[in-house]
């Protein structure tokens, strides 16, 4: 447990992705089976223990500590598990020689009844030190919250055998903790495990961003184009298990099983296949904007009211598998033909094909992207985020290969805003003021904050802004500095963003989607920055995004 | 006789009227007895200062030769007659030269402990238990969540990180008086024999420790070192320097911080630390309560930190206990390490 505790502790503080991978890989390399496998299961969210609840932990600590001292401590620390881990009364000198291993904890909890749990937890808490207790409580109550995604943990595991993360991803759904066969394969001691899952996730293919100038080097005849919808990229998979039962699952583009959030789509996945597509809300045949789709995200329960008011729909882009045939090595044009035929056979109102954007020359495509309504998207244009270019002859390759697929987003909306506050960043940026709050002028000629951005600038620009912040600070609030923002002195930032929404949480009444700093306008005095009315005009009648 | 007939707590420190002196006053007074050299306890501008030789030397290093009208070095265990009182100094185990001060009058013994810790520290004499009737304790870590018993374990965590990330520099934030030298000594005890780099702000105090015979091995200054040379090295710096422009000379630095505050995650996160090291020069909760009980005192005065919890604890044990509201203790970091001017290369 101690090594696992140290790993969790370091991961919780480490901001860098690559450093997190190194820390996990180092742990997996040094720790033996089956401990490391259960640890990997914990990091990928594959474990859950139904009886261990915060209430039980609270009861245990209340029996052992002075209530006034507990209250003062909890108030200071602010987190129940952490408070308990730190103040659990145990004498290091009296501690048992043997601390529980991750395996002890996982295997015991999987069979232990609810009634025995408090006594067992007590024995473990007595045997561990502060960090060990903290890790134990994190493990048993679930919710690691240490900034590690399942994908990241799998990437670290793959690095043990110098494998591509997608190789692990493909076989993952067929694996069970403590993953002995996975480690055997990664360490060259065994064969690659096979995935027996009837509805597995297949690692998604992703696109690179395209600039208009890139078109000169590309031949329009080599490509097909489709709309890039502003929804959720998913993979809808259907198969039949060994007992002949139908299994249908919906995965996010990173392979997370999100079936539970969209149970209303699953009955439509009747035929064995793997569809790559975009999840959208369709009302009266019209694709709704992302703001509408957002109402269905992060819900604990999916009610009938929700599924009626926000009917789910799948726009299919690609077909990766159909009835025993892996189609991923076929050229895109052939897969598209298979997709059309498959959807005709499926004949389901909730799933249809995402239409192609017709063009023969780049200027035609440029025009369609500039005005999707006229370019074929019609009334659905509001949900179009841009266009996708796919080479006709390209196979479906996992990851983000450069060349076969391009995403070409619509031009963002742009405003000029004034830098008001800057906050120090984290990790590599901890000595830089890298998070910026910016504002525009309101009707009373006051600057009101309208958003926050912390990317979009180059490293050199970051240094320039940092220098400006340090030299023009008028107030300090902990890690935040207020910088000068008068009508004639201050820094104007060109801010690009993808959409606007009305917001009651922001003083300005508007909220931006994906704001980023696109240019530094040293040339512009703050008084010439944009006004709140400009933003209000950008909001369309329904409060949704509109083209710039 | 009441304890208050000997020592009276005032907002600017504890005053001994029958002895004609103050202990660790926070404003200039005629005669001051100083427990240790941290700047929240040792200030410049008093008429006469009585302290251990080390504390006087440290004050001179920090404030210059004219930091007091006159000085008198007091040896540990030596007995002084001051007015109507008897005074002696005992090791407090906090930093080099740190002392507890016992004031006795007509059989009533009060010990002002200053800051103290009851665990081994290779850079100073160990804490000496002094039986007394009234004990004046700090409470910097006066909550039962503060437990920092394994400094050596924290240092091995640091060394494991250095081994795992050989291309990065490790910056260890540490107070420049005491903590910095203790961390270096702990690294040596763990077998780390490479050069340890120092921020310029630690130069004088560290050289002073070495001059007092404390073996810290080879230390170098960061000044002038190339970025590439700093990969795989450990540098000790004031905590404030970690977020300063100064830190940009290091290759992808890992921000470590050696402090008792690192026990609590929210505190570590506020400081932007990615490798918290729980190493403290103050007694933790178990140390405070064990020490207080062992002095045999019937009355406890609590000076600074989390007074409420310690006062509550003492009262449940049948002691008389009260917090002293002395303004200005407990910010040794802020007053000790003014950030170097920005833009300093």
C-alpha cells in the first residue's frame, strides 16, 4: 500500500502529462503482480466497492477522537478523508509489522459483508501511516480525483512494453484486474491477450487542423468532405455474446463507456457493427446546437422527460466493422459505401448518414465552409463547426496520423478586449502570469470582465505579457494581479472564441466558448477595445452561437 | 504568588517586570532575551540583548553589527540573576542556537520555550526537557492533523524523484535559517554525496553553520551555473524563489517544499508545490502534547499558531490553559525571506 500511496500522492500534485506517465510506469515496473494490476484497475476506474461510504468513515473517526478537536481539524483541512487519514490515532511504534497490500484490500473488500467492514477498515487504518490511510480511503470510497484519466494510465502501462497506447486500448475491454496476461505480454513473457468482448471499442482516428494556405499543397480530387458537427464524437458498437445475446455499447472517442448516459440510443443498435459518428439532439428533423446537447451531459439519472425533450440522434461518419468484417483497412470511399448500405438495411430513424459536402474545387469548399446554410447544411447550419476533409484512399488508422484527415473549423468570433487580471500558472508556468481575465467596455464606460483565457499565445508572447503584468501591477490578491486598465494605458488582447451564450453567472451576462488569445494588440489603446453591445449583437435570438 | 507576578503577556511579547526584561519582544525594548534567530522572534533595535552566542551571531549576520546597544552571550545551563529573578537557557532543538528560557522567582518556575521540536536534528542540540509550573508553548502545528515524524522518509522520497527525473532540476523550498541546513544534513545522512546547490539568500547562514562545525558536504551557488549543468541536481532556495523569475534558469524544475505545512494538501497546492516534503522544525501535535505533559506544568500558555485546539486539549487534561495574543509571531517565512527584486538575473 505504501508504494501505491506514494504514487497517488505524487500524481495528485504533478501537473505534467508526461511526468504522470513516467510516475505510473515507474510504479508498474517496480511493483509485482498482482498489486500493480489492482493499482492499474484503481487508476482506470475499474474498481468499485459498494459498502464503503463517507458516513461509515465519519462514524469510525467520531468513535476515536475528541469532537472539538475533530471539528477544528476538519475545518482546517477541508476534506473528510484527508482529515481522517491525518488525525487517525495510531502510534507508529505500536504499528503492526505488516501493512496491507493493494491486493489485500481489493480482494478482501470484494467478499466482505457490510457488517464486517468497519472492523476491517479499523485494522487497516491502524496499520498504515498518514499517506497510506489517505490512499486507502481514496481507494475504497472511489473517486481518485488525482487528474489521471483511464487513457493516461493505459498509456503508461503500454510504455512498459514500448507498445502504442492503442494496442492496449483495443484489448482492454477483454481484460480483467489484476491484468496478469497484459503485464506478461508487455514484458515479453506471454502472448498478446485477445479481446473476447462482443462489442469492443476500437481506437478512434483523429484529424489535424488545417489552415487555408495548406490547400495549395492538396489536390481536391483526392478528398471527400463532410460537415464537422458540434456534438459529441462517439463510437456505437453492437455485437452478440457467446450466449447469443445482443450487446450494444456507446463509447466516447477516448473509449470510455457512456452507454448509461444515452440509453435511448441503444435499442437502435440492432445489427452487429461499429459506427463512428456524432451524437446530436434532433428536434423536428433539425440538428440542435451544442448548447442544447449540453443539457444531456453529466446527468446522474436519465429521465423519460429528458429523453423526450432532448431526443438523441447519431450522425454516422464511418463504419469500422460489420458482421464479422473489420473494415478499417478499406479506403474511406469504400467504407462510406458500406456505411450507406448498412444504414439502409438498419433503417432506423435515430441513425442516419452525415451528408457529404459536394465540391469539385477548393473555392467551392471554401464557400461552403463560409456559409454552410447555402453550402448544403440548410437549417442545420447552426450546429456546423466546420468541415472535415478525408482522403478517399485512406484506411482508418487509430490516433492522429498526419495527412489523411483534416479538420477545418469555421473562423472563430473575434473581439478586442482589455487585460484586467492575471494569475500565475502551474507546473512549467508557475513563474509566469499565464491565466488572463479580460473585459470590454459597458454602457457606463466601465470595463466588465467577459472571460478568461490561458492559451493561444506563443512562448515569446507569454514572456511579453508576463513582463507587462509585472511592470503594470496595481493590486495583488495572492497569486492574482490586477493590472492597469485605463482608457489610454493597458494591454489589448485579441480574443478568439467559438461561441457565445447568455449567462447569469457572469456579471457581463455572456459566456464564451473556448476563448483564447489570438493576438496581442500593443498598437491599440484600451479605449478602442470592443464594447459589450458588440458581444450582445453576436448573440442570436435563441442565445446560441452565430457565425462571426 | 501568581505566574503573572513574574511574566506578563503583552501584545508585543512577554514582559518580566521583576527582572526588567522582555522575551522575544516584537517592538524595541531596553532589555530583550531572545530565544532564537528567526526574525519574528529576533528583531533589531533593542537596548541590550541576551541570547546564546549562536543567536547573537545570527542576528549580527542578518542585521549588521549595530543590531543592539549591547549584547551578552549566555551559555546553555548558565544561571543569571536579573533583578528579582533567576534566568537560565536550555536547548530548544529548533535551529542552531535556539533556547528555551526558564524564569524562576520564589520557587515558581516558568519556561518560555520559544519555537521547539522534540525530534533529532543533526544541525542543533536536542531539546532538553525542563520541569516547570507554567509552560509557554508555541502551537504552530497545534492541530491533531499535523504529524511529521519521518523526515528521513521524506528525503528518500526526494531522492527517488531525482533518480526518476534525471533531466529535471529539483528545487527544494526551505527557510534559510535552520530548515535549509537541516535538509542538506538529512540528504548527507541518506548518502547523497553530490554537490548541493544554494540560492544566494542562504549563503551567509549556511557558511555560518559550517563554521560552527556542522558538516554539510560540498555546497555550490547556483549563480553562474548553466541550465544544462543543473539537470539532475538539488537546489535549496527560499520558498518565495520557487515562483520567482529566478526559477527559470532551471530545466523543467520539480517544485519541492520542506515544511510542516506540506502535511495538508490544500496548503501544498496553494503554494504550487509538486513534491511536498513534510519536514518541520516545530513540534507536531504529538510532540507538543507529549512535551507539555512531560514538563509537569499545571498551567499552559499558548503563544502562536492553532491555540484553540491546544488550549482545549490542556483543559480536558485538567490544566489551566490560555492563549496569549502576541502579534507578529509565526510568520518567520515572510519576514525572513523578502523576495529578491524581480528581474534579478
